[in-house]
């Protein structure tokens, strides 16, 4: 498969501020392909002064942009959607270059990413208020309206470098806000390509600003503390999410938050489950994107009566259909991990489990012949709570299998975590379905499916997995504030 980008203007290296492409400083940083280690290009390295300029620009632009009609904002998002569809091949190639995922997966992400633009172009006209009867006077009426917040600081990760931006940018624009985006330093090109899309779609100057930087901690803190930023939306770890909230408390502005944080998703296979269906779900949910997904299955509970059959089928499927490699190679199904820290963590978790008695059913080590960031798709048997892998988010291609005996036991063990993003289970029993769906302590449940994420879903978690919801009709509300108006004729 060719990695050649037909429209090179999509591969930008400068910051996008006030609808201009700006070489903000002499400082640059290299972005590498994690599969090959090759440098793609060097990118301008924005600092605090650049972010201050972008935030002020967004603040000034907000005064005019908030006056646009919902139909005007809907059209801008529709334009962006059309342009993403037009350039999806190039956008996917850029994504594969910097993230390492197979081109097929990158094409899937671009489609998924663009659908948030489509969805919120249709949600923009549906921001409603209410009329409430007064409890104190028949002569008074209470009205509520929703208004945009102002400048939104968007902080995004590397695992879905296109979709995690549009899932935040689209509702922000639909509601009438302006944005300053800090993409992950490992994957800035997908974000900057969206800047090209925004520019060509006709977004007014200052509405969307994108600044690459590898000063991650410093810039994150600065954006959170900036008085002109009214909302922070972040996808990443629970630890960093809490840190950002603490930093925001230093600002004179009380900020609104959307936080999509860490997960430890249970995946439960009951004894009456359709095993082939459960297997299909697990293959996608655990090993898709090489396990680097926040809603990836992290602990796989399998009823003891079907454990042997299910584990055997899982290993056979992996060994016969998976192919590790560079994302542009024909037939490759799984790519590398994103950086050295990721593969070191995965390797450490597997080693700890092996030391404490887990069985390696397939894989179990690095695939170093392919490159330093490749790890073999791995299945571990007889995993227990004594192992670190039971409690820590893996973020890699490792499936820990855990036996269970009955429903009450597995619900208790599945909920034995301080995070609650997603959970999955497979059963053909109606009573089990409704009981388990209610009792799993997570924000999103997949019953007989692992394909839960789409624009119509209110995406988000409970406990330490975050605040607010993204996508769905609820997603736009997090980018507005509610105003109550009391009218006495």
C-alpha cells in the first residue's frame, strides 16, 4: 500500500492561529513513525507566549462568533465533514504515519472522526430551553436558555488523534464557542490537518486554533490557569485529569470540565453466551488499535464451564489471523505501541503476572525483530487479583483471562476498581442481561456487543473515569451554560 500523500498541503508543520499558519519560534521538535523510527517532519514547538496569543485571539473572536445563527454554525460543520470525506485517504495516511495503526484502522478513524462533525451539524439547531411554571406567582413565567461558554481549551491524546479532536471541537463550535487545541506531541499532524480542513470550510478567524508543542506539562498548566479559558476538555489518564483540575483552581475563572479518563473495562462471558459472538467482540474490543483504547477490555472474566473452549478459540483466532507490522504493509492487522514507556509498562505487567502464576497461552513478549515498539498479541490464563494486571489499565495487546463461578461473584469482581468507563458482557439469558447491565458500575455497557462508541452514544464514565459526556444530544450541553430568566408581565 502506498504511503504517498496526494495533497501535501494537509501535512502542515506550523501552528494555526487566527486562521494563519505561523512559525511561532525557532524551536522545533521531530515527529517519528513509531513503527519505523523514521522522522516524518519537524514541527514548530509552541510555547506559553504562543498559547497566550491564541487564547486572546479566540476570546476576541468569540464576541462575534457567538452571534452567528445555529444554521450558520451547522453549515460550517457540514463543510468540514464534506472536506474530511474528500480527503479521507490522505488524512488516514497521515494518521498511520504518526500513530502507527494499520491504514485500514486509520480509515476507520477518519470516518468515525468526520461523523462527529456531521452529528453536531445536525444537533446545532437543537439546543433547547424550557418554559417553567412559577411556584410563587401565576403572573410569572420562568424561561431557561442555553448560551455558549467562551474559549474552550481542548487537550487531546495520541491514540485517536483525529477523532478525539472532532468529538470535542464539533459540539464546541455547534454551541458557539471558540477553541484552542493542544494535540499530543506524538501525533500533531492529524490535528494540524484538521486546521486545514477548518480553514477551507470557512471557519472565521480565531474560532479554531491549533498549536503543536512538546512542552506538555507547562502548556497544560498554562491553559488551565488562564483566566480567559472558560472550559477544559481533556482525554487522558485519571492522574493527569485530576492534576489539570487542580491547576484550574488557580485561575480567577471557575471553569467547566469534560474529562474522559482511565478505564479498567470488564468483559464477562457467561456460560450461556454465544461464544463465537463473544470471541468476535473480544478480538475487536481488546486487540483493536493494539489495545491502546480507553474502553478496551482490560479484564476478561470467563465462566469456568466454558473457559477452556473459549480460551482455545481465542488463541487459535489470534495465531491464525493476526499479523504485526508497519501500517502500510499489505495484510498487517496490528501495529506498534506508541512509545517506549508504553511497551515497558505492558512488558512489566506481563512479567509480573507470569511471576505470580499466570499461564502464557500465546505471545507474552516483545516482537523485537519488527522494531523496539512491537509487542506480541498475548493471552494470559488463570489471572488473579494478586497480579498488577488485574487493577492497572494495560493499554496494550494483552488479554488476561479470569475464571468465575456465578453471577454475584463476577459482578463483585468486575466492580473491584476505582474507575468506571465501560463494561461488556455476553449472555443469552434475559434476566442476566438486565441484571448485569444495571449492576456493572460503569458509564457505558455493551451487552452482546463491543461496538459501543458512535456519535449517538453519550460517551463518558463514572467514578475516577471522568466528568460529563461526549457525543449524543447530551454532548452539546457540556459546551453551554444554562441561564434562567424570570418574566413578570
